[in-house]
């Protein structure tokens, strides 16, 4: 006979993959915003392109981010199935709210917030592993700055080279449209490599907490499930956020998209290599703003950018509140 614990674990894993799916809907819009707004690909072509590279990311990256998320943020001894469930539900709730409002907030930080909130309500503030939490908080502020500076740097270098070669606009546009296929693929690869690993980490911490695995190692089926869920989410698209990212911050040309996506991909690749769970949303938003600022600072719609920043600031505490509240309700019921 199947045990209640096994059924509960299956249910929570399903919720985790639904979160990963909503991550794909919510965050993967960032993968295609520039390539759609510059009209290099149609929306449907773009989501298929991004989804493919989201899925194959596990072939390129390890599971360092999953390990940080699974055992480097919360004391594993205090993790229970209901903590994981409440954390996931808190993150999904915040994702859906911000998706409805068209705000490109971070699904990663929503998951972190929900997980932390449920854990604190369960066992107090002492469950937080301070080193891991501080590293994440630091990158909340560093990620968009790094994206901004790299985007600006690549755009300045590109403009300098084109000016030296006296390049005419039409060949530049043709060349940059081809290059944007590569840069969008690189960004999608980085996004799939970093964001899907966060769900892998949470699922693995669940399996460890109930004794289904004896050491914290990421099973292959967890890797494939998480990558597949985020890729399917990408196929569903996130058109509200595509509009915000691709049109409301700064109007982009194909060459702008190449610089923004390349800057973002390099930033995400670096963070993933070091096992840091960063916000791919923060990075691409910063990169787009940096590219726009090379033309003139007024070309960036700073009102939209600051609105996005405020959403970032509130994501972890808001998701933590929701996750903690949901855990309180679950604890009361069960």
C-alpha cells in the first residue's frame, strides 16, 4: 500500500514543477523580449527558440546553484514537507500577482522568500544560514548593476568599432539580427541553467527531509523534470512582461538586443559557475537600461525602471509573508 508520506511528496513535487512552469511563463519572457521587440523573430518562433535552450542547459551547467538553494540557505534539519509546500505556494502566489500586473520581478527571489518565510514560522529565525542569505541579498543589488555596466560597456565598444569601420546602417542591421539569434540563445541557456536549478534544490531538500535520499545529491530525474517544466513554461509565453521589457524601458534595435543579451548571458554564466542563485530578470533589466543609457540617459524610461526596482525590493519580504502565512494555515489544519 502506498504510504501517505509518499503521496504527499509526489503532490509537493508536482507543485514544485508547477512553480518551475510559472517561472518559465514569468521569467522566460525576458529571454525573448528583445528579440521580439526588434522583430528578429515572431513571438512564437522566439518562445520555441528560448524553450529549446532552456531545456538543454543541464548539459552545460552543473548543480552548484541547486546545492546552494537546497542546503545553503535553510538548515536541512528543520525542513519538512509542509515547509517546502508552503514556500512553493507563497512563491507561486507572488509570481501570479506580479505576472497579472506585468511586473518582471524575480521568481528566484519569490521562491527564496516563500521558503524562508515558511521556515521561520516553523522553527524561528535561527534556521536561516546567514552566509548563504547574505550572498543572495548582496546579489539582489549587484545583479542589475553588473548587467547595466556590461550592457553599457558592450554598447560603447560596438559603437566605437562601427564608427572606426564607417559601417553603413543596413549591413549592421542584417549582421546584428543574425547575432541576436546567438545572444538570445546564450541568455536562454543561462536562464535555464540558473533558474531551473533552484527548483531542483528545493525538490532535493524535500527528498532528503523525508529520507528518500541519504545524501544531498541531485537525482537525474529531478534535473530533467525541472528543465522540462521551465521549458514548457517558456512555450506558454509571458506577453505582458515582454511588452514591459521590450518596449517600456527603452526602444531597442537589433544591435542593442545583441549587447543586452550578451551582457546578461555572461553575468548569468559567471554566477552559475560559482553556484550563486541570481535573478536573471534583474540582470536583463539592468543590461537593457545600460544599453539605452549609452544613447542618452533620457532615452531610458526611468519611471518604469524604478517601478520594477520597487517590485524587486518587496519580492522577498512579500513572498516570505505569504509563505509563512500559508505554513501557519497548513500547520493549523494538519
